[in-house]
């Protein structure tokens, strides 16, 4: 996998969390292997989705990309350059170019700040724009996400969930980033609002030439948004495919099981029900070899 032409490339990412015992004298008694040998690449203007059930490691991968968690191993390359080798100035530029939209817009906003201040904050911190230029930019961003200029003086609690997510999108693109991490951006919204936000995200992607790293478990959302899809299970990527290939020709047994659990696109569509035995093993003690083999119908002794 070459880094040429990629906005972001992940090579053999690992993230292990220590399990400690004791209060005054803590000692490490084990490790939670949340992410294990994960590799992927994201091209300019495209969306890569990480899909899997809770505990698969999707959000942990997102946090490492956002530098909210320190890697235990592996490398992140931004336009071919190793992020771990960045100095202070390069890290600031990286953080400006890699933004996030979180699942809960209410939890990611200060309830005491007006919307205009929330959207302006990254501009104040990272640019040399004048106060007037920032005010005009905020109004422009509000218009781009479908909100009115007079709503700039309101507080987050005065908006609906969908409107708050629009504000989060406006804040995320304020610095013209190259990559936006979308961590379950529509899962907390009403079904009637989800399509609106997904369409907004696609329009913003086209307008800004953005790349997205989408974290999701809803396969309908993933199919609509993605150029490429990676299926995660117990910290590993078990299948990767471009475009609709994954949905039309799934290969891995776990991918097929996920597909069978999703609601069919048409009421008359017949979907084979695949029930996997057992539960996902603990990341404290993952199975040797393929992590899926204890539940795999194709595994052989």
C-alpha cells in the first residue's frame, strides 16, 4: 500500500489499554487489545467507513487519528509524512486539517456559548482573521449548513438535534480541513432527520473536497456515504472493499452475518438469516490467529 495520493494512511495501528489492579500501588495485570494491526488509506474527496458492532475498535481508531489517544504501535501518515515525527507547528497544522463531528452534538458543545462563538472558536485560535472577517465567515458557514443568520445569537439548547449536528458540521469545516472524522454522525438523530444530515455531509464534501473517515454501524448509512468500507471485528479489519462491492459480494462470514441482520431495502426482499454462535470474545484475551474463528462456520480444526 503506497501513501502517494492518500490524505491519510494507517499502517499496522495498535492500541492497547492497560488493566491495572490496586489503589496506592497499582500494577498492570493485563492489556485490552482494542486495536490490533489495522491498516487503511483514505484518498482525497472520498469516504472510508469503519463498520462493526460495539467493541470492535472503530471509535478507538478514530481517536488515534484525531490524536486523542496515543498509539501503542504502527504509524499514521498524513500525505506520506509520519505524524509521530511532527514537531509542534506541524502538529498544529495537522489538527487544523483533521477535524471531527461527534455522535452527540449536545455533548460536544458548551451550553453557555452562543452558536456564533462555537463556530468562530477554531477561527479565533488558528487564524489571523479580523473580528469582522470571522463574523462574516460564521454567517457564511451557517448558510452552508442550512441555518439562518439570525440563529447565530442562540444557544445550543434552543436547537433541535438535527440543527445542533448542522452546527457541529459548520464548526468542523470552518478551517477548510482535508479530513473530517464522522463518529456515528446520524445515529442519535430521528430517522426523518438522518437523510437530511447525510445529504448535507455529501454536499459539504463536494463543496470543500473533503475526505471522511466514517464510523458507523448502520449499513444503509454506510452504503449511501462510502467509497470504501472496512469491516472490523475485535480490533481487526476482517474485510475491505471498494464501493458497492462489499454489499453485492460480501466474502467474510462476519460480513455476511452483519448483512443478514440489517433491514432489507424492500419489504418483499428475502434475506438469509445468519445467526452466529456465542458472543464476541474479550479483547483482554483474544483468540489466537483469526479472532473470528471460534464463531466462524467455515473454521476447521
